[in-house]
C-alpha cells in the first residue's frame, strides 16, 4: 500500500516514504433531520460529506529497508513540496493504492518537526476533500454522430406554490427542483426564517433554480 499525492494542475506526484499504520476517511451522504410540524422528526438525505482528516507521516533522514523505493532520504525536500502545494492552494488527488481511496483534496497548513535527535521528521497533514463548484449545464447528445454539446437550459418562469396541510419546504423543493436540500435556499429567497415551519395558505415563490 502506498500513499500518493498527485497535483491535478501539473500532474507531478509525491509518494510518501513510509505508509502510516492506520488511516480513516469519511465518505457518503449526510443525513438531515427536520422537525416536521404535527408529525415530529423526519430524516432526509443531505449533502455529500466532505471529510476533514489529519494524517501523520514519518519522513526518515535516510533510505531504510521500510521506506518506499526511490526515496532519497531528504525529509525536508518532501516538506517543501507539501508546503508549496498548501501555500498555492493546489488541488491534489489523494490516492491510497490497493484501496478505493482516490479523490481530490486540499492541504491545510503543514505541521512538521523532529522528536528524537535522529534527523527523522514527522509531518502532520490536514486534508479537506475538494468539491468543484463549477456551474451545472445540461449535456445533450445529438443523434447525428456529432460530438455531444453542452447546452445551458433556459431560465424557467417563477412559480408560486400555495401551502396545504402536510406540505414541507423540503417536499416543495423536491417537487419543484428535484432536490429537497434546496429548501434552505428557498426559505431565504422567500424570507422564511425557519425552513421547518410553513403554514397552510402561505405562498411560496419558486424561481428558476439559478436564482436560489
């Protein structure tokens, strides 16, 4: 097993010389719990979790029988590469070979130091999973043999939903946009202070998704 950091921009990579004895990552979707009027709490799928983990690596002062092949025994050269990536805000891919771990991350401040007078360096990395915030477009493939084209859909006119008994803002957002998690943005757009509390007869303005 190897821990590899690869720069998305330059495609350069760094193989950490010693594999830590344990690691853990968080993946999957969060669960959002809403307090529904009259019916109590209800759980809904929320946003994908962005793990925020710390990993500690040993950077030996020389190549040893347990270091990865190709390590030159220059721990501060490794520290400089990591610090440069962190300072530049580069998106890296964290790859752990022989596991499913392969996703983009950002490096927080790089913490390092020596402990026992051997010249070995211990470095602690804070990793935050990176999420691309690029605008969404609708990709449509023409049946003509031509390359697919990315087409931005036209804005939809604003709709008004009249709340009836049993409605929730989550359900309205899911019906209007296909994504219940937009209920908080819908609440902000309508000046609703508590997204969990709406009342029969209340008017909820539902603009084009791009305006939320």
